[in-house]
C-alpha cells in the first residue's frame, strides 16, 4: 500500500549521486529543469530519455524504486494529460463527440506535458530526494541562499522548514497507512461504491491524520525548545559541505548532458 511509495525517502545505494555535494546537485537539477520545460521537439524528448536512463543506471535504483517514485503522481499526470487533450483546440480536428473535441494541438500538448512531468519527477528523485538526506539538502539550500541574508531573508528558517517537510513525508505516509488499516478492521471500505461514498470514507482517515500531524508538530516544537534552538545565528555544522574535484567533474558532465538537450531542441525546432 502506502509503504510502497518512496516519495521523500532517502535510499542509500552508494552511487555517484549519493557521493556528490548537494549544492552541485541542486544547481545541476535547476539546469535540467530548464532544459526539460524548454523542450518542444520529439528529438529533444528522446535525448532526455536516453540521458535519464543513464542517470537511473548510475544511481543504482531498481525498477521497483523507480515505479514507487512515480506512483503518487500518476493521477496528477492523467489529469494534466486529459486537461490538455480536451481544452487545447489548435490544429486539425482528430475526434469529436458532443461537446468533447480532440485536435492535433491537444494531442501534442498532452503528450509533451505528461512526459515532461514524469521526466521532471524522475530527475528530482535521482538527483535530490532519493540520493540526498534531508539534512544535507537543508544545508545545501541554506548555503546557496546565503547571499539573501543581507536583505534580511530568513534563509536558515526556510531551509529548516523545507528539510522538516521532506523528512515527515514518509512519516505521514506510514501514519496514513496505519490509520487506513485500523479503519478497515472496523469495517471501512475505500475500494467499492461511488466516488462520493469513497470520498466520504476518506474523511475517517483525514481527521485522525490531521490530529496526529498537529500533535507531532507540537512535540517537535517542544523538543527544539528543550534543546535551546534559537535559529541559525552562530550555529556550526558537524559535517560541513566541501566541494571536491569529484563534484566538479561530475557537475560538468551532467551539465553537458543538459546542454545537449537544449542544443538538440534548437537544431530540430
């Protein structure tokens, strides 16, 4: 069930991505994000697919891990694909029934938006969530946003909140799974009946989940107060981030891959 979802979970396979500095990975990820959303040709998508396949092999992730990463976004992807398919009215009409119309432009947009979203989630997982601990990701964000401190932006607090949010995604999934099993043992049914009845059934999950989440947040705040947490002023790091030659080399290699995507898209546009 929800335990099969790897969203937000750190999985140590000892790969190249696990050993890279998180700051380098964040910068490279931003470059890939721009490349993915700038692609508008089939050739560009093929190049992204090939590069992404090589990255998945380098990350040593199993097909089960990859599927569990995509599992939560399948409903969102289907919704976005259908939305583009039936709302974009450009190009030649392909199919029509009553008020529903599918055009060539709608098919093109639906396919590209769906594939882009899947590629982006996979790249995010390979470069960040599956291969970087929340603590390191928080440190990297704080370092990269360091210059914003000069204009009084609460960089440390923002990084801390993001780190805590990522850390508690697996915890909330586990908690949801436990609540659903407890309710099913009491006769709750989430798989049969109309959509309205199913949504009503999930109310019995959401209410205890919200109560549990607020309780955890209160316990975390109390624990931070007990340890005299007062923000990022004057704090030091047990394991400071250091960019090595290894990080620079792999950062350049990965950036060249993103550059190749953009070049191919420009050539075949």
